[in-house]
């Protein structure tokens, strides 16, 4: 009886193990779907973008202008999907390795405004949707035109196609982030100049342009006299305002950052190689040759002694 009971327990344990394996397999098959492979992207297929606008309360926002601009082509490199700036952005030098980061979105949006790149426009209907058909595969910048009295939205980047379970989806639905509604009809914008250098050969002043929807509408000279800073007031909230250094000083590169209504224009000095630093190379090379010769001489002396 003991042997029978032992065999029964063993069989029971086996069945339990089999059932556990089957359960795990079923759960994994339900929860873990294979991601689509980059090589399966049909680069020649046209897609559709459906932009839905809703305010902070989830209400539909209709009769609003939506802007769409193609920023980059999609490329397949090995097992990765990458985006290469194309068209009006081809010479931008933008880093698109992280398309969801705020820094990347801001940089793309600023480049679009600074270069007055014309977008494709659509207006949301009674359902709060703006739909674009016949879009090429790639990366797109989408932003909603501001109005003097109404909810505003954050610009964003949209990839086409997008990964959807185990397939590539060519009909993308996106909802931009709604921001707090502003009742103000005007706003302020401050610009500050920052220097990242050793203080030598720094210009006494620089000219900063004010751009309205990408077009220059004014300029200001920054210097020690105004503490390298200036504030514009009474700017319409219905327009997009940015700044640009009119002429970057020789020997510097410029970068922009924005925080709390202030744009920081940073000039960083470039290191320039001069002949003054070449002499150590020849000295060290000469010393190396001397040490080699001394080593060879001492080795020969040791061999003679032997």
C-alpha cells in the first residue's frame, strides 16, 4: 500500500508540474506579445494621423488650428529604428535619438519657428479631431496654434508608423497635452546672455532678434550696459515668440534654453589649436629616441660581458 501511495503521489506531483507549466505558458502568451521587427516597416506605405484635442476637463476642443511638419525620415539600421532630419530640417544638426524628451521637442519646435518653416494646417471639427491622410513614414512635429482666449497645448513629436503589439500601425491617434487655460491677452519674454569662456576676445555687445511666428520683428543690443539682459512686454499670447542671436561672434557656438518665460542665449568659446603647444611633442619624441638608444647600448654591453 505504501508503494502504491508513493506512486500515486509521484504521479500527482507530475500532473501538478505539467499544469503549472501550461498555466505559465498561457499567461506568457497572453501578456508578452513579440514587438514588431524594424525590418518589417514598409517605408513606401502612406499613413494617417488623427489629432484629438481635449481640454483639462476632457471636453472636446473644436475649431482649433493644428500644424503638422515633417522633421525626419525613418531609417532602419540593424535592429534599430532611427530618424534622420530631412527636408527643411536636413541641415539642422538636430539630435533625434530621444524623440519623447522635452529638450528634443523644444529644439525641434524652436528650429521650426526660427526658420519660419511652413506647416500643413488642419482645423478640428465638431468632434475635436484634425485628420491628415497620405503621410509618408517619418517623424512629425505637431503643435496647436495659440489663441487669446482658450486652452493651449504642448507641441510634440509623432512617429509614423508606431509599434502596436506585434504590428506596425500606420493610423496613429495622438492627443497633445493640454495646458492651463490663460485669460491673458499679452505676455512677457526675457532674454539673457550667458558666456562660457575665459573672458578673452569677448565682444562688447551682441544683437538679439525677436521673432514672431518665425519672422524677425525687432532686435535689441545686449551689453554690460543693460547687464546682458532685456525684457519684452505686451506680446500677444496668440503668437509664438522666440529669440535668435543675429550674428554669432567668431570663435563661439550658440545654444538656447528656456525656463519660466526667460530665454538663455549661451555663447561657448571654441578651443583653437595653436603652434605654441606643438613643441612638447618634438621634445618628448626626442627623449623617446634617446632612451631607446641608451637601452640598446646597455643591452649590448651586458652581452659582451657574458
